[in-house]
């Protein structure tokens, strides 16, 4: 099932309203009509083993993606920057996780625009059993197996 087939909107009518979306050969899919945001905090005084738990909690609260990046803060202090992408409107839930589960004393929230290639998930039968693949782009020019299924 592709994202285009599950959308309640007429994609061609939407693209006609926005000239930037009508470029031939450049399918653009926006993932959230209300917008997407980045929620970030730099943390230099917390046990890094806690980040796994914090990441899980952010996903539970609706984050689309979460990642940790090593950074250098002022005066050369090493830190970790935790970044969560989320639909607009979830900031209070994500801020609560960051303020309650980490040592941060400040969080940045910024609106962003996120664009996605059309994608669908398919299941392929292999000699080891069924494996799910994500196929993205027009004509399936990119694919990715769900490696968590291959590990078991």
C-alpha cells in the first residue's frame, strides 16, 4: 500500500495549487499537514546510558524520529545533542519527556518542512521466512529491508 493511495486528498489538485510541487519527475509528499518540528536539547552532565530510555520515551510520545549527535559546547565541553522530529502539536509531550527524564535546562523548538519520497511496504517470501521491505521513489529506485526481522 502506498502513501498516495491512503491519502484522503487528491494529490494532483493539491500540486496544482502549489507550483513548486508541479516539477515533472519530482514527486514530493509532505508527511504532516499541520507541520513538523524539531525539538533539541544539548546535554553535557548526564550518564549517556540514559539516552536509550529517553529515545524510547520520545517515540512513545509521538516522535517521528529521534537521534543523538555528539557536539562540543562552549569552552570545549563535550555533550550530546538529542534531536526529535515530531508533528506540530506534540511539543508539550516531548518537552515533558526531556525536562523530566534528562538533565537539560533548556530546549529548542523549531518548525521545519519535511519532504518524503513516495513509499510502500512489501513482504517477500525467502528461504528464511517472510521479510518486510520498504520501497521508496518512483519505480522503487530505493529499497531497504527491515533488519530487525533478519536478526531473529
